[in-house]
C-alpha cells in the first residue's frame, strides 16, 4: 500500500496480483491440474524476464510478489489435504 504511488511498484503489483488470481480461469481451460499449476507458476516468470530485459536487473517488487505467489501455490495443496480444511469445504458446499 505504501508503494502504490510509485509507478514501477504499482505496475508490477497490479500485473502480478492479477496473475495470482487467474488460477480458476486457467483451470477452466480443461488441460488438467498439472498444466494449471505450470501456467500459474510460469506467468510471474514473464514479469521477471521483462525486468531483466528492460532494467538489466529484477525489480524488488517483482521478487517479493513472485515469492508470495510461489509460496501460496506450493502451500495450497498440502493444506487442502488437511481434515479440518475438508470439513470447511464440506460446510461451504452444504450451505
């Protein structure tokens, strides 16, 4: 929130935030879970490549946002297998 007035920070945060939310849309393509995960993890790499070619380095915001996306994606699956989480999902589907 503090860096949103700086255009370089804001641009990267908006693009990477949008990429982080694209999981359900990508999954609707119907290519399978492995392809969905691969695409979701590959999209932030495009921003890394852009940074390297345009700035000759990787922007700090890109590093932090990519790390958050990768961490989130890699922790979703172990957490989704927990019994407590399965009860929450069943409760959501029931209501």
